C-alpha cells in the first residue's frame, strides 16, 4: 500500500502540487508540457533518511520552472522500510514545498484541477 505523498508543480495556475502515487511509472522527473496521464512521472521518497530529506532539490526545481511534481512512498513510519520515510522527513518536504509557494494536492484533485 502506498501512502499519499506528492508535491509541487503547476498543472494549472500558480505552483500546484499533488500528494499520492503516480498513475503509471514514467520515471523520476517533474511532469511538464504535454503529459500522458497513464505515464505520470514521480519521485520516490525512500531511505536513506538523508536522501529523503535532500529531495528538496526537486521542489526548488519545480518552484523555478513550473510543472507537476509527484512524490510517492511506500510507508511513513518512525522506523520505515527501505522504501519508506519517517514522519519528520515527510513533514520536512511538505513544509518546504509550502514555503516555496507550492500547492499540495492529492493526485486525483490535481488531475481534476487540470481537467482530466
């Protein structure tokens, strides 16, 4: 089961983001330009912990060059699996995205926002 986790971009209007797993696996990147809804790109939040916290670089990128950044993870726990992250890391990314002016939305809400 994947935990909802996606962040910033601009599917429509100022910095828009989403929180949830991508519909397809289009590779780690920011969704920009014409996007196939079945091949959304996303960035995994996973261990090691310092790697998860360093994902702010993706947020900086989408804040500078708008797009739709989707973060996803397997679990959020105090002692996550290798494919998850801690609540502190997740909170760090969300707070950082909000500070950068990003709109945080679940993927389905972001898709609705762009008219899919």
